[in-house]
């Protein structure tokens, strides 16, 4: 039991916030401390507006009172400092000036880092990789041309497949394929070449060759495949030229029927 | 290398000078290197060819030489030039009454073996030659008949190439790859295995294509025909190939659907392409 406990009890009692009566322990404590009894009497008198105080409290009591008041003020300040903020308070705190300054500083550093990372650095290895890729492409073309010159039709078919994978950009490879299309003894190989051209972009210089081959072709199956190739993927000019030239020759009945079916003559 | 040249000089055998007589001859060739793969090349103008694979290490040839009748001869055309060569002296016309025509069957067939390559050639058009050739099963086989009839190949595990104009093509119990072509007739192939070594292709203009694929074959089947049907007993579905071409600037986009129908069996693998203009395509499983 301390002096303050009894004083707090007294204040609460006077304030009618405490219904606890004076305990025996408290009574004994007050009896044992006469200065406390004087202080309690002063508080009681101070609390009551009337009658006014009849005599001035003792100096020691006043000193203790003011000390107590000062301590209480100090405690209040500490409580305010340690107060737990709610989430709303936290959010509001973000928008205070120091916090904003910190955020902008962080954003500036981040943006600077990003911009530094985006700067293109010329890698000396890129040019050598490009050269290597070009070499591989030309080697692939060489391998394809070698396969296209085999005596076995099945190996030539493999060569056509390989040519497609190697890409038909190499003019030597394209010329070899055109020669195969014109002269190969196997219809299967010639049809495979036509299918290979159908899957890649036909250049204008090849279109002229294909038109001539189509007009002069004796095998109706190959001729139909060539017509299909040019009328579906050829340029407008090529289609027009082919149409004009086909009209000047005697076509196989099946070829004529096919051209009518695909409405080739009305395409232009 | 041992070179064996065997040329049939039938004119040296008197019995064969009798006109219109069918002749049957059998020959056996030993290979230069029997432990290695051999290559058979048959080129005929007229005739039928049967090639059988077997477990032996020699090449067995049975040839039947049948002179063509007058009408058949007219159909296939004489080997004589219709117009004489510019440097050839014009022949004086001579009296032929009382003389009978002797069918010239000399140099009808030439068989050669060199460094494990066996070639059987017949260039004259006045005879029909029916061949039965037995070769080791691992042989590479090439058969070309200009105006002949059918070609049959059985029990061959090596690559096969067949070209004929007026006959059916039958291949049974083969592994491939096979590249076969005929004009108005059918192609029938039964695979016992499917080789992934090289692509296969079967092409006919007016005939049907009938293919039986082995159960475990992994293959990509491409089919293309213009007027016939496509009939399949396989479990895989056929889809139309499409080509999507886009202009670089994005102003024109074109999608072309068609060209071929494709199916992957057992996950796909080596290609086999079947092409016919007006025939049907039939795909079977064993």
C-alpha cells in the first residue's frame, strides 16, 4: 500500500467513480501516516467549492501536492508519446512531409537504376554469333544440295525436307530445287518440291521460272500442283501471266476441269 | 573387284531361233561381297517383275521371254526409226515374198553384277519379259518398267523404288522407305515395319492407293487427292494443313486451308505421302 493508492481512492470517491468503501487496511495505513491524513483532508476541502478553505494548507502538504501534480503531467506526456496508432493514423502518417520526401527519394533511385539497365551495351560477341549463324546456314544449304543430288528418290525427298528446314533464302539451293522440279524423273520428288515452295515465300524471279514450267509441263498431276501453287500463293502479276499463257495451249482435260473448279480464270 | 558380266546371247542357241517360242531361263549370281547389302536395278520395256526377298546370299533370276504379237508390237512401237538418220543411206526396197519373219530375240536381256550391284536390263520393245528375282531381304530394290505390267515386291527390308506406266504395284511385307509411281493403275502396300530412315511416297494419277500400316508404326501420313475419296481405318484423325501468311506491314493477311490432309499415327514420325488425282486413298491397320 502506498500513499498514492489511498489518494487515488479518495479522488475516485470524491468523483463518484469508485464505490469501494474505506478498507481496514487503508484505515490502518492512514492512521499510521498522519501527513497522509492531512493531505486527504486538503483534497476533500479542495474538491468542495463551498465552504472556502478556512485555513491555508501546510507548506509541506502544498509542496507534496505540487510535486504530485508535476508527476502526473509527466506521466500524461509519456502516455501520449507511446500511444499505439490505428491503421488510419498509419496511413495519414505516410503523407507527412518527411515520409513523402523519403518516398520520392526511393522512386528516384529506382528509376535511375532502371534507366541504367536499359542502356544498350554493344557486345563484341554478337557479331561473331551472327557470322557463325551465317556459316551454319550456308553449311545447311550445302548439305541440302548434296542430298538433292543423290541417286535414290527417297534420299532426294529427304533433301527436299531438309531444304525447307534450312530455309530457301539461298539462291543456289533454290536453283537446285527448280532444276529438280524441271528434270527429276520421280513425280514424288517434283511434287515435294512444289509443296516446299508452297510453304515459303515465292520470290518474283522464281515465279517466272514456275510459270514456264507450268505451261510446258506434260505430267498432269505436276501441272495441276503447279497451277495450284501459283494461283494460291503467286503474285497478281504472275497469276495474270499464267492465265494468259494457259489460254494459248491445249490443256489436259483434267487440268482444264481443275482450273474451272478453282475459278482460276475469274481470279484476275 | 570381281566383275561378272553375263550376257544372254540367245542367238547362239539354235533352239531359240524358232519364232514365237516362249523361253524360260534361270540364273544364279554370286555377289562380290555377300555379307554386305546388295542393290538390284531392273529396267524393262515390257514385262512383269516379281522381286522376292529371302534368307540366301545369292541372286536367283528366272526370266520368261515372250515375243509380242503383231498387234502388241504396233501398240508398243517398233524400235526402228521412222525416219532414217541424216547420214544414213536410203535403203533400196527389196523383194520379200516367200520369206518368213524371224523373231529377233538376241540381246533381249542383259544381266550384270559389279561390286554388289546387280542390274537387269531389257531395251528391246519386241519382247515381253517376265522376271522373278530372288534377292537377300536387306537388298535395295529399284524397278522401272516403261510400258509393262505389274510389279510385285515381297519380303524386302531395304529401300524400294518402283516406277511403271501401265501396271499395278504391289508391295507386301516391306519396311520401306518406298517411292512408287504408276499412271492409271493402283498401288497396294502392306508394311510389316515402317522405316524412319527416309520419307516414303506413293503416287498414281488415276488409280487407288491402298496402304496397311503396322500397329506400332510412328509416322506422319500426308494424303492428297482431288477427286477421289479418302477412307481410313486408322485411329488418328486427319486435319487439313493450313498456311498462314501475313504481310509484314499487317495490311494483308491470308490463310490458305488445304493442300494436304495430314495425320500423325503413334505420335508422328517419318513422312509418307500418298498422292492421286482421281483415285481413292485407303488406309488400313493390320
